[in-house]
C-alpha cells in the first residue's frame, strides 16, 4: 500500500509526459507557497535538489532533464475549492523508471489526508440543534468537490488530452471499479474501467502498466480468458482493503508471490464469499455496448437516494451560511455515525467534460462498483 491520503494518478505517453506534468503543475501549484524539486534517474548517477524554487524554474529544469530513466518530484501547495489547502507531492516518471518500479506513475500526486478529508470541520448548526447527518453531508460535498477538482487539474489542465486516463485512490492504482474516481479523455472509452478491472483482478497486472493500452488491446486480453471465467469484486472499501491485505501477505510467501514485478499477485484474485462476481462474458458485453448507452445507464444509476436528497438542501444552506459569516462550531466528522452515512449515501457523479472526456467519482469512503453494478443491471448485462 502507498502512504495514506488521496492519491491521484494519470497516464500519458512518454513523448508528452513532461508536457502533461508541467501543465498540471501550473494548474495546481499556488504561487504563495514554497516549492521544492528533486530530479534523479535510474540510468545515470547523481541527483538534483532545489528548494524555494518557482514553478517556472521547475518547468525549465524538468524539461531540460527529463528522460526515460527520470523521476521528477515536486512539492507544492494547492488551494482547494472548499477554501482549504494541502501540500501536494507530485511525481513524473519516465518509462525506464516505471519498468523498474511498475507501481509508480507514470504521473501521480498525493495530498495530505487531514487537509483533504477534513476530519474536523467548522459548521453552522441548523435550527433545532446539531445534525450528524447534515455534518456528514457537508463533509461529503466539500471532499467530493476538492478531490474531483484536483483530479481534473491533474488530468485535463487547459482541457488538454495529453492524459488519456486517470484515477483517484486511497493508495495504489487498483481495479478502477474499486476506486472512488476515474477520468477518461475520451468518453467513448468509458468501458476501459471494466476492462482494466478485469485484467487487474484476473491476470494480476498492475494497472499503472496497462492503463495506456488501447481499448482493442484490453478487449483482446479479456477475450483470451477461458469461457465462464469470473472474478470477485469487492463491494465496498473495507472488503477491498481486506483483499489488498491478502495480496500483500502473499507477496511475502515464496510460492505465492507474483513471478514478475508488474503483477500485483500470482494468478486471479481469490473470490471471497462477500464479493460480487463479474464474468468474462459480462465484461465482453460491456465492451460491445455503445458508449452512449453505457454513459446513459451510468447517469441513470447515479441518481442519489432518498436519504441524500432529503439532507442535501440543508447541507447546502449551511455551507452558504458559513460563507456568509454565520457563527460556527468545530465538529469531528470521522465518527462512526458520520462514516456510515457517507459509505451508504454519498452520491455518484457522472460528469461529461468540456474536452469530450468523462469523470466518474464519489466520496473516497465509497467505491465506483455500486454505480457500475446498477448500470449493468439496468442494461441487463448483470442480473
């Protein structure tokens, strides 16, 4: 597992990668905050380190020194739409580097968990006293706004398409349907989430290494599996983390560890009794479905439930009151009551983007699986 905190991933071809990195850095880094830069390479000795450096200087040095063996690592401050800010740790890797360390990049950034997830929050109390549900809804709205904003600034600054796909994770880049956010530069490739998930869960490939494959190549990989093959999908964050723990344990056992560094495990992931099942034939059906049909089904599946619709107006009213200067009190929003509401009711967002891309996202305490499961049920692909 990677360090705690929201992790933001993006895939771009090596020829355009440093341009994608510098454009994203320009969109993310706030000039008011101190920046640092480290550059080193697996192909040559030595390391460059600079402190108190401007974005323009980082861009110049990154362009001058980037090659296939390079890691460019920048630290900057990022202002968030919610009004907060976070330190942001941003890496850009060349292909030779990622071949040696397959779980890296090729572009990845991490924010501080406490800054983005906001475990303490200043809120306006509604008439009648404190509302745990309203606090959980306020937390959800702010966190989803911030995480989606950062992911889009990373993946599509200036509405460019240098980055073809990206993801929001609590750690490594795992099966997209078990993450809380994905981005695709071309909405017509929305089925990539399902195909990448299958290949990660069935063949074991690290997603960082397969994210750049064409949709046709992904379909061929799925089709190569025996008829009737199936994988287990974790239905929630807790069960996903349990699977990740089992994978980590297996890597420490000689006859269970993956045979190559670009594999997350040896063979298909074990299907646990609590998993949802996804078959080879269902994945192929998704890949054969018209993208517009898939997107419309996802939009229909994303309709919020009654509990969210009932509390959202009050949460938005209290957010506006806070902005207008109403008195607030600090509350803790990571209690069991808050988390359970978010896990069960945080909304799904299906956003068609101005650049022709698409974003699927929810709160990091949830995953995208239920959104996809409901969409495939509506289409008759799953029953």
